């Protein structure tokens, strides 16, 4: 029986009936297009390669930052317009260099009355640095991360200075009028320690710029970055006085931000703790609310926990990840630290909800780094890094607001005496809230005289923590998973005082239904309950998160052999790699030989994903498995059994060096994931074994290492 259309639709159909060649051609074209659209998920499983364009910031195309127009791209013009004598350029990936730049600029203004500005390197045309007149001073604070890479906001300047010193720029460039000094931030556990500052200052010198003092380097390998910065700053200020003739005045606080309480603001006007999306770019997605679908504890003991967490991006169609990418989680500060600080500052729970607006007193040179307007409570709970140890600069700055002469003297002593400060940190966990209670406990509002602007300027914005995704995008395209080692350490001379990793402990409290093992509580329902589970009877927890693309990727051809080397939670991306290769094998794709080296403390303590990996190693080809092309080699650093020696993962690589060399000769990709110190030791072993096998000289070995990394056949995802 044929369904009958209503008369109006029947008449419309008659009018639209095709009557000629053109009509039929149009129908054929639309049918083909529609069929191709429908087939996208059927015939290939590749996300739209241009999908990122939906959420990238076009101004970052060349490393530029937000709200930058052509008029503001000339740094010499900006210095002239704003009357600044000194510019502090910063290149920062995690925010440390940016924070140092702000601290330095503020102190120069306070102590030497020199008009000083900070400058994001990506905000200005690099070529305009040659226009800075001789009477000005440029200061560079530049971080190095990964394989000697510049930060994202340094990349445009990096490309320019490397090109012009090779003579590849537009015309001859001279920087003979430029006076400068520079500080590099790096970590000697990495092979290319402070490479960025070396390359940049080498380029500046080559082009004729004049350094007013030697280049300095801060080393985070032993956590010395803060002290290295302060030592360099003291040397710089000595140059100011003795060489440049700057007059030093009594330091006094000069705010660069204005923070006003404004009760006229309505709740709908406020940022209650939601992260902003400034980091959304070609490599990072926007921040979104993601559900936690499942959590499994991989191990726990007296001092460590490890979690496997499955997240759900089904409700966020613009989020797409690929195997090997990162997922960033935005935490909140623990309630105990927020309450301590609010109490020390004299803020009642009611006043904590007071709306505040934050403005830059010099918008041309200083940006507000956190969402505004907001509330006092949200400021300390979600937006500022209040759990970090207080640096000596901040302690000295606090002294002027001390409520008693005794408290002021104590703060000045700690700020000026490096040994006394180090002794305090060895015996105490010192956050700002804890310091204020320690120095003066006369009343709950003893420190009510500290301006909010000082606190906003002194704290770094709370940053997300990045985790390697431990799932395959081929197998679980909408369900990325992460592997989280929950970090807790103790104060060196007092084991009873614990220092908790901010994001990992937040995730432990959020993902696990039972109470936190150390009694920590967090606002897991989020600002305005936006993270509250939809069904309170289920786990259903949520977090703020975003995705970040990496270059840590499987080769396109599954037949390419793999050498994978990991320690601890560095196993995470290799779990995804092996699972994806197994999936490809199951549908008939040829899969190359793989060897996975994994190091941990003990097989009984922290061998994560052990059952899963051992099952893969047993599953034969007839079952669609990869046992015949996968070997798993373990190294246990704190375990001795049946005469076996304790070994680190680099020891195992050396033992199996003939297999590693053979696979590399066959065109294998080599991957390292874990701490930077481990990666450095592994690189030494691999290079030495290749050198012995090939009979190379040192320079030939170095050239081979550079070449294989340049071809992206040697990839690292390391930290610390």
C-alpha cells in the first residue's frame, strides 16, 4: 500500500520533478556528495584533518597571541609610546619564565624607578628588535623544553634569528644598538640543556648586540630554578648600579594590577572557577567538561597510588585525539590550603563570595592572566597556584605588610638569608597560608593589610597537568584514558609533613568514591556545581580538561618495527601503541616486530598493566594476537629474586643491544617515555651500542643521532 501525501506536498513534488538533463545531473551530483558524506565513518576511520580549524586561534598561525593587531607588533614603537626604558621578553611553555619576567619587571620599577614592561615574544614582529634605540635595555628570559625546543610563543622569534644569522632573512640585519642580558631556564637531565638561550644569545651576538653581563642559566634538575633566578637577579642589579648608573631606592610596592571589590556585579557576570580557553590553538583544543566513565586502581602502597582513568568525549564532537596525544586536567586547590589562606588574610566565608574585578594599570604592557571578574574564593580555589612553596622574593615583598615589627623582622631574615630559608624548607612545608600562620598567629585577621593585587601578582595562575593518553584512538576514539601516578612526598627533615601533588591528588579525590587516603577534600562538584554527577547514585564524576596534539606518533606503516622504552607511568602511550598494533593485526595488516622495555621498582609493587601485557605476550597469531612479534623486557630497580640483579631500564637496553641495533638497522622507530634522567641514560646506551656495532667515531655517532631524530624516527615524551 502506497502512502498518500497531502495535496500540497503532492503539488510541490509535481513542480520539483526533474524534467531535463541539467536536473538529472544536479541530482546525481548531490547524491554522490551525500553518499560520500555518509561513507566517511564507513570507509575510513580518519578524523577531519582540518578539524582543529574549528577551535584554533588564527592569530597563533605564526606564534602570535590573542588580541594583537598590526599597530602593536613594533616593539620599538611600543617602548616609545609607553615611555618604557626596559623590556623583559619572555618565552614560556609552563608559565615559569612568564612569572619571572613579571617579578623582575615589578622589582626593577620598585627599586630603580625605571619604567619597565614585560613582553610576550609572540606579540611583536621579531625584526623590530633592531629598531630598539641604544638607550633602552632588552632582557630575555627563555625556557627550553623537550629536545631543546623553544616554547610555542618563542617559535617565531627563534625562526627569525636563526634565519638572519644564516643570511636567509630579508636584507642585512644589524643589532649593534641593542643592549641586552639573558637568563635561560632548563634542566640538565635533558641532553639539550638550555639550548634555546644559547641559540638566541648566539644569534644576538652574531648580529652585533652587546651583552651587559654574561648569560645565566637556571637548572631545574635539583629544583634550583628559583634560587638560580634570584642569584642572577642580584648580579643584574649590581650591573644596574655599578655599570649602568641606576640609582637604587627603598623598595616599595607599586601595583601593576588593580583589584576592586564590586558588589554591583551579579553572579551571572562572574567567572566562578571555570578555566579560560586562552591556550586553545592549533595544538590544543578548548577546555571542556569531560565525564569520568571508569576508574581502576593499578596499585597502591604506603606512599604511592596509581590510577587508570577512562574519560568520555562523546558529548564534545569537536574534540578529537590521536594515539600518542596528551590530555590535560585542570585541578582545584585542596580545601585545607584555601581555608588556611582565607583565614590568615581575614576573609570570612561570606566575604569570600564578594565579587572582584581585576584590571591592568598599564594594559599596553601588562595583561591580566586569570579570568575576571570573579570572587575572592574562586581566586584562591581555582585560579592561583597557592600550594607552591613561597619564594624568597615574595617573602621579602610580604615584609612591608607585616602586622608587627617582629613579624617584619622574621620575614626580612628569611628573605635575605638563603641558608635560613633553606633550613625552613627542610623542616616545613611552606605555602603562603602556612607561612602567614607560622610567622604571626596573634589573630585570624592579622594579615588583612595585604592588598589583593599583591597576591594576584605574586602567585602563578593554576596550571593544568598533562598526561599521556594510554588508549588507542583506533580502538576507543571517544574514550581516551590516562594513567595517573598520585604524587605525595614528605618534608626532608619531617616525614609527618606531606607535600601533595595538586592535580594527581585532585584526581584521586574526584575519581575514587571512597575518602582520600590523606583526608584531603576538594570542590569536586566544581564551580556552580558544573561538574556534579547527573545521577548522584552513580560515580559519574566530571573534570575540566582539554586535548593537546603531540609528535609522539606511530609510523603510518604498521610493518615498521618498534623499539619502545619506558619507566613508570611512561608505559601509558606504549599500552596504546601495542593495542593499536594488535587491532591492525586482527584485520590482516602486517605488523612489524616490537620490543618493549619497561622499568619499575618491583613486579609485586608497581608493574602497571601487568596482566594485560602478559596476556598480549601469550596471545598467538591464530587468535589475532601479536605474541609472535612482541617481546616485553622488564627491569626492576628494587627487586632481587633467585640471583637476579637489580636493574634499571637502560641496563636492559644494553643487555639486548644486539636486538635493538638489528631493529634500528631495519628501519625501526625508537620511542622513549618517562623521566628525563632515564631518557638521557637510555640515549647514552643506544648511542654507545650503535657506535660499537658500526665502528663509528664520536662525530659519526652524533650525526646518526641527529639524523634519526630529524626524520622523526627517534621520539621522546619525557618530563622532570
